[in-house]
C-alpha cells in the first residue's frame, strides 16, 4: 500500500538549504567520438545482411 502525502498551507518547519553538489547532466554522460557516413546499397545487399544478422 502506497502512502499519500497531504500538503497543507503554512510553515513547513525548520529547513536547511544545501548547495547543489551534483555535476551538470553534460558532465555525467560519456560522449564517444562519432563519424557520420552515407552509404547506398542495393536491396539485395541489405536483404543479405538482414538474413545473416538473423542467423547470429
């Protein structure tokens, strides 16, 4: 059973604000170098590789 939170108006009590200590999202993701290419293949070639991929 999940507890629900009841919010009320008024003071929430004694709070402490802490400094943001987490790195930025960009710093969390490792980026690999990539190269964009364009290739034209015949339908027969694509079908061949699809069949080979199914076998493996």
